[in-house]
């Protein structure tokens, strides 16, 4: 395993693909943060849904469910969108932050609708290629220009997701019959997106998960944000846009990005279920990337994977301590 090994980023996709794409669309006047989502996705309508804005999706305050097995009723991206649009809101719009995969699935669709391009192709053309990134991208079936091996393998099938739909006490609401679907993977996932919804319902390209990258290339994306959007004399993003997205909102996070209160002021970060973590510390000019494949050893007796929260914080603190001695 080296700095060129590609990892399944899981929810780090939300910031390194979807959020950055939203920044570009905002700058180009193709999206407004306070506009209702239905302006861009007319299918997303309803008494309460009509008040959901792009801002709500980016701050996880739209009231959408945290997660649902969309693949139970969808085998394509468009079917997935239809399924999400049919689901009721779980909480009041703007009421509070409730982390939601579904919100970023909608954002992925919104970006595709406004650009006329699939999400993976848009971010590759507008972000990754201009930065010279060769091992960052999604891996839909049959792709010929997506990141190639070596990969860090993730889990053996999806035992955690299996429990999410079969164990009613696990904390996720699924009201259907869990045995109506039998597409569970039993193989080791190597270069194949771990997230079930991204794989089964979205064909590997989704706004909430599906991106692969390396430590070195993730650092380059973080540095783009730390450098005010400039790279090699080219302004890919405006510094004012970056500042807006990284500012902590009333929901305790930025737009897309988490703003950890345990790190220096102005810091931003995000985690991924597969064991990935990225952070930027503008006050110190630091880009921190921690990539693990925590799922590979399997789940414990409670069908859970190791909690890396303490490790992630310790890594940040260690980097800060070393930097302070320079």
C-alpha cells in the first residue's frame, strides 16, 4: 500500500466531487443556494418538499431520511431519483441537521440535470483533469478511463448494510420486507464501490458515494481549497466561494463540509464509512489525509466496524504538534 493506492472514499465523495461541483455551478450562475430544489428537479415536489432549498441539501437540513435501501426499488439512477422523490420527509425543513445520504443523491442528480453531463464526467473535466489528477474518479461498470489498480480492498460483501435493513433495532427506518431483495454481494470488494446504493441503484456514480482516489491526489484537492482556488496560475474556484462553503452555518457545519470544533478555527473535514478522512487547516496551511480500509478485517460481534474517530483526531493533533516545532 502506497500513496498511489486508490481507496474507495465513501462519503468523502460528498465533498471531493459533489460539493466542489456545486461550487462551480454556483459561480457560473447555474444554481442558487436559496432556490427550491424543485426548480432544478421538478419531480421533487410536495407540501413540505417545496420549501427545501439547495442550501438545505448542502447543510443536511432538508429533513430527508439519513439512509434508505434505494436499491430495493431502483436499478438505475433515474429510478433512484423517482424513489427518493416519493419518500416522505422525516423531519421539518430547516429544523436541524440530520446527516442524509439522500440529500446528496439529489444534489448529484441536480448537478447532472444542470450540466447535461454525468457527475463523474463533469468533475473529471472541470476539476480532476485541470489539476492533473490521474487516479481520482468514479468506477462505473465498463469504464475505460477510470482509476485502475492497485486498490485497497474494502469489505467482504455488505454485512453492515445487511443488518441495517434486517435489524429493526439498529437505528435505521425501513418499513418494507427486507427479504424481498436478494442482491447481496458475497465477494471481496476490490475496486468496486462499497456503498450499496451507489453500486446497485446508481451504477457506481452517485452524489453521496462512489469516488476513488489516492492520498497524494486528495491532498492536491485540499490544497486547491487552501490556496484560494488557484492552481498553476489558473483560478479553478473563486476564493469567496470557498470561504462561503467553509464557513460554519447555524447547522454546525459548512456547505457540504464538516467544521470540527475540536480542530483550529476555520478547519474543515469529512469522513467516509470505508475508513477515509480528509481535513484542511487554513490557519496552518495544512492538508491532512488519512486513508484506511477498516472494513477489510470484517465486523465485530455487534456487526460493526472499528470506530476511527479517536485515531483521526490523534493524527490531526500529531500533525499540528510537528508543524508547531518548525
